[in-house]
């Protein structure tokens, strides 16, 4: 499964422009609220300079990158949790994403309407965060009502669930996010199955004008201050610049980035930040047929990593023949890595490292 990120934000913050640039999916991006009517989903290859080089060395016929999926919904407005605007009806589309990318407007432009009449990142963030919190509160409130009757009728498990949901409701009512809620032993699954929006890690995409790249401006500093209090991350990005980059050839793209003082595009920085936020790493498989990148959580053991490829690999796991990409590139091939002793046989307890190139051995 691809990493999934849900894009949220007020109307006209550059969310759909950014989505278009990231995914080339053709989402509308007009200068009026609620332009994005249907949720847009775009699947993007994860940029990784190691993969094409690995494919070259392994003489692979195909190259398959890891992917990240962006889900763009209609802009949220104050009152969305109660049905205002169009965003509310699409919040369900981001309930199962891995992380939320909150696009915040950090540029002034009289030609681009702001729904509140002025640009104020802190106020805008509070509007969105409040709506997400209220939506979660509504979700939990419905669960409370669902289990109340059986709980009062002697159902022991329903009584335990009622106590849990009421405690969670009180936590959210105090303005605290679900991700700061301390679930007790046995309650973790009840919390997970709610798919609460405020349980997800947040990455703020501070959308600036070209002139404020790469460091941002005072408005971005305000976003950073908010993010620091939430243990969230901030990436400075220009949706308009990303739209230009998306139309350029690779050589032109590199030159354009150099002129802007950027080593990497906003897409790459956004994806790297998302990987870091979620504790994700990449391992590779390579052979004559295909070189491929795979995304796993940091700390994943070899059998579970094998299961990302196929469940049979995990069930019949014997060992993982592993060489790090840096050694593979230095030595020039898998065979050379074996001869040099750089390819190791790892067992079930081995934690896969970022950049590992692995050949799994298994019984069918």
C-alpha cells in the first residue's frame, strides 16, 4: 500500500494548485471557494536518486519506485463540522490517510481572494484544527450513544467501551487532540478503529510566493511557532513554483532549482518530511527483471519487510541476503558484493535499514 496523505486547508490557500503540481492529476484550481467539488486522488512516485542507479548496476529491465498518494478535498471553512461549505462531506475521504498535510497560505496577493478577507496563518490554522477536532468529537459522541443502551443493560464489554468513549470525549472537549490521548491497555484497538482526524500526524505546507523561497517569511515563522507547540513539521513550498517545475524537463528543472537556491523541489522536500514524520524508510530489491523501492516503518524486521512483497515470503522466510546500497554502488554489482563479503545473511531478528538491497530466501 502506498503512503497516503490528505491535503486540507481553507479555500484559496493553494491546496489544489499544489495537488496539481504534485500529481499532475488535473484537479481544478480556480480563484473562488469550493472549486474542488469531488475529492481528487493522485499517486506520485517517490523521488529517490538511488533507485535508477541501482537499476543501472543490476541491469534491470524495469524500474518501479515507491509511491505516495495525495488526497485533495474541498477547502474547509469555519462551521464545516456542522455542514458549512463543501469540505465537511469529504472529510470521510481523509479518515484513513496516514498523515495530514495542512496547506497554509503565507503569501499576500490582492488577486487571490481569501475567505476571511485577510491573510493570517495562525487564525487559519485554528479554523481548520477546530473543524477537525469538532468532527472527531461528533464521531466519538455517536459511539457513546451507540454503546450507552447495552452498557446500561448489563453488557460488560459495552460498559468498558462506554467508559473509554466518554473519557475520550472529555479529552477532545477540552480542545486536546486525539493523538495526545493516553489509551489504556486493551483500548488501543477501539481508538484505532475510530480513524480520528486529530490522531494523525500533521505536516504544515507553508505556501509562499516565489520571492520568499527557500526560507519563508514572517508568516511562515508564525506557522513554525504553531507547529513547534504541536510537535508537527513545516515545509516551505510555493505551489506556483511547483506548477512551473512540473512542466519542465529534468535538465531544465535542475537549472531552475539552482536559480531559486533550492537543492530539491518542494515535492521531494514534502515527501522526505512525511517519511521522517512517520518514521518510514526505503529498502530495495534488484535483479534482471526489476529494480524496485519498498516503503516500510523504521524498525521493521526482515520477515515483515519480506511480507511487503508477498505474504508467502513472510510465511516461508529463511533469511535475507542484504547489502547496503552504498556498498552495492561502490562494488558495482551483487556478485562483486558477495565476493567482497559485503553481502550478509540476516535472520528473523534483523532490522532492515534504509538503503538496504535485499534478496529474500524463503520456502514455498
